[in-house]
C-alpha cells in the first residue's frame, strides 16, 4: 500500500462518519416518507394499509385546503424573509457604527433569536390577546383603536400577526450575519470613494452591497428554508386556526399526520412541499447566486 | 470425561433455570400517564413506592408523557411494537385501539377483583367496548358544568341559568362595555371556540341533535348551532377572541373578571376558588328546548396485549382504582374519584361536587366510534372557527360534522 493511496483514501475515511450519519438521519427518513406516501396508511387502521401508488398525490391536487395552504405559505415566506432582511440590515448598519454601549446592544439584539419558539409563540399570543394583551391596551390608550381587536381570532389578521412575531424572532440572524459581512469590507474602499466624492448612498450601492452579496445570498437561502419549514410558532399561537386561516403547508402536513393519524396522506403532503421548496431554492440560487463561485 | 461434561451441563442448566426464575419474579410494568402539573409527579412517585413495597418483585416504571403528544406517542409506540404495559386512556380512543388490536380484555380479572363493588354506578357500563368486552378500568371522571360569578348574578338580580333562554338573558345582562365597568370590558360568556371547545358547544347543540345519520344536520340541530354561533356574531356576548380561545384563555379571562360564565369541570374548582372564594359557584349545563347534554370526561387504565407482564400490570391498574389510592391519584389531577368509598374523602367545596353529581344523569361521552377522536382534535375546531368567522354557515358546519361521522 503506497503512501499516495493512503493520502487519496484519507478524505473519504474522515468524511465517512458525517456521510453515514446523514444517510441514516436524513436520507433514510426521507426515503421512508416517500415510500409511506405511496400507501393508504392510517395509523390506527393497521389492517387497512395498502399500496395505492400515486393516489395520495392525485388527492392532493383536488384538496382545496392544500391549495389554500400553498398560497398562505407563499405569503408566509414572501413577507417574513424580506421583512427580517430589511430589519436585520438596518440593525446591522446601526451596530456597525461606534457608540459607547455597542457591545451591550449586540448582546441584547440576540435575545429574540435565542428564545425558544414556544416561548415566543406564547409571549406574542398574550401580547395580542384582546382582553389582557398589551398591544390592544396601548393602541386603545393612544386612540388608534376604539375597541379591542382580536388579532389572532380574525382570519383577516391572524397570519399577518404571526408573521410580525416571526419577523421579530428572526431579524437578529440577519443582523449578525450582515454585521459580520460588514466588518470584512476594507475601510480603505470607503476612504477612496470619499476622496472621489461619492455620496453615502453611492458608497452603500457601490461598496457595501456588492461586498455583502455572498453573505446575503447564503443568509436569505437559509432563512427561506427555515421560515418555510417553521410551524412551531404558528402551532403555539393559533394551532392553524381560526379555521384554516393560518395553515401553511408544513402545518397542514403535520396536522394530517398527527392529529388525523393519516400518515400516508401527511407524508405525500410533506414530500410535495419538499419538492416545491427544492424548486424554489434552485430557481433562487440560479438567478441570485449565479455569479458566485 | 463424558460424565464430567454432562454434570457441568446439568449444573449450568440448573443455574440458568434459577436465574431465569428470578428474572420472571422481577417484573417491570411500564406505565404511561399524563399530569398537567409537574409538581404532582411526586404524588405518582409516592403511589409507586407504596405499590412496590406491597408487591415485592414488581417494579413500576411510571412515565409522565406531555398531554399534547400523548396519543401520538401512544399510537406510534403501538405500531412500532414498543407499547407500554399499562397506560391512561380515554373512551374516545377505545375504538381506534380496538381496531389496532392493541388492548387486552380484563373482564375475567375484573370479575375476581374485590375492588369492583366499590366502583361508582354505571362507570363500568360506560367504559364497556362496543364488542361487549371490558378493556378499560375506570380511573377518574369529570362532568362539564357551568361556572358562574355568583356576585355578578346577584348584583344583576339573576338566577343561575337553567335553560338556554335564561342563559342568553344572563349573558346579555352581564355583557357590559368598558365605559360602564371601570374601564374593563365584561362579557357574559367565555366561549371556547378553539381545541377542546366541543364540550362547551355540546350543551346547546348536542342536546338538540342525535348521533345518527342525519341527526347532526336536522333542522333542530342546525337551528341550535345557529343560536350558538349568534352568541358570538349577533348577540356579541362573548369575547372577540372566542374563535381561538382554548382552556388557558377562558380560564384566565374568567379569573381576571372579564367573563361571567364558563364551562369546565371540577378540575378548575380549586384555582377559581383561590381567585374568587365564595363569589364563584356552579350549576349543571342548562336544558335547551327540553334536551339536555353535557360531556362525560372519562379516564381509565388499559392493559396492552403486547405486555409481557400482564398479571403485574393488572395488579398496578387495580391498585390505582382502589379507594384510598384512587383518592390520592385524583388529588394530582383535580378530578373525581371512581370509588364510592373515596367520594366522601374528596376535598372539593360541596357546590362543585353537587354540580357534578346533578349533571351525571344527562352526561354522555361521545359515540364510541373511531371518528370521535378526529372530531375532537380537528373537525370540530376547524368548522366551529369557520362558522364563527362567517366563512361557512351554521348549516354547512353541521353538514360537515354529520358527514364526518356518517359519510
């Protein structure tokens, strides 16, 4: 056995634990979900389990709750991620300036991100509560509301109220990532631009944004995936209600699987959503990340 | 040499038999239960200690499973071949557990159990399965009744409601705008439109419907549902958050003095007495157009077919349903004991025990069919919330419920 072949083999040996773990923990359950989705499989009817091919997928196409949930998932991702990004960007720019309590501000900003989702869900449910919640109380004291607004019980406002809570939870992620990116941009670029007479806005567009592109593309992609799959805050705040008003696709899949114990249909919903998300991420990377190596 | 080998083999077999015998004597019973309050787990630990000291060779491995995932875990554990030996179960899940062939009949064991005669009237009949066998041993029960603020009723010169009409009249009178109530908006009724609210809705609608094909969409049932939906949409005697309100919300708004009536069972008596003392009282659910219904909330223990410690498991089940042990158990859950001899030892204020007892004659569980579990978890909350928000009519809601049970 030559030293050269040992060198060639070493990376595979070193990578194998991670690959084996990924195969067992990620790919095996994915494969299992794919197989289960081809069966009629209601947990409490073990005698009725049967292979039905793509019937669950055909049923999904005719399921109005699926299409409503898909639309809501698009609103959910389409509003949450850009709002988190905008708020995170502004926060990062502020935290990148020099002020005496900057270290404290950087620590405080992480609190929403560090809190468990269940705590955030419960906290915001009580903030929004029409009888005992602080939000209605403040708005009524300011004269902006005449009577308490049931933010989470009204189907027109429930989803947006949860999006606001999730924006609050997720913006520190963007803030920290962008702040880290800002600190890698060499200061002499700004100095050179100033000498050339560039305005603050021109420096932002010409130096800051291009310098942050790599960080932004990666952070947005990660958040799209996390926000798309995130259902814990919705589950705690409304359980998907009122009616179907806050059902997103992952929540619908979860409820069909665990509340109704319909593992076949629930798996088909989960697989369908994974494919939709895969397509979305592929399009995103091709369009936004095409210049990146 | 051959003789030596034979002797060694025989000695080994003897030792193995001896060890095997010990292993058989030391049985472990895996028991799943759910207590809402983690502090009460110490009560379960005491019960386990008492049982183990009286039954040498049996070890109880009691596991408190969070309620939100209780049945998900139980059902998946059964399918995965890892079911507990004994678990707390409700009647609504019995048809599904039978369909899974997961339950061990306990009829013959029950017949020889001295504690049987001490069980409350009808409890065994109520928990009997549709195939005529007994799989469940009653452990505790509750009946949903109406809590009301006696002081507010007295100030408004109202009697606690005995009928739907009186209920509506009281709810209207006790709904007071913030401007006329020291800045606090007060509502007559704390409606539970979210998960678990079917037992608030049942006294008004199931009292005028029947669990039979078409029985949930009859003209009378639809009218009753319209009346209930109108408490929110037209009469506005319930908080605007009602469609999403669950147990925590209705209890907290009642405790903060913002609602005058709520439905729940004796499990809330202590916390409400702590908040209001004698100003809170209870009556059975009102009758509506001559019909009366309230929810019988049951909890039993069941022995699983896959158990390898069935005798020991039965001993543990029986122990939990015996007088003093059962009284101790229900201290942790705040529910009613299933034993006649234990009933006198309950520490609830008498008015709540009386409201429970007076509700028993018309208290019913949901039908013992597999659809009941999904009705409670998903079908009722989704359709109720949609009806309350005007996305569907009360008639469409009843149509959906009827087709869930009888399509």
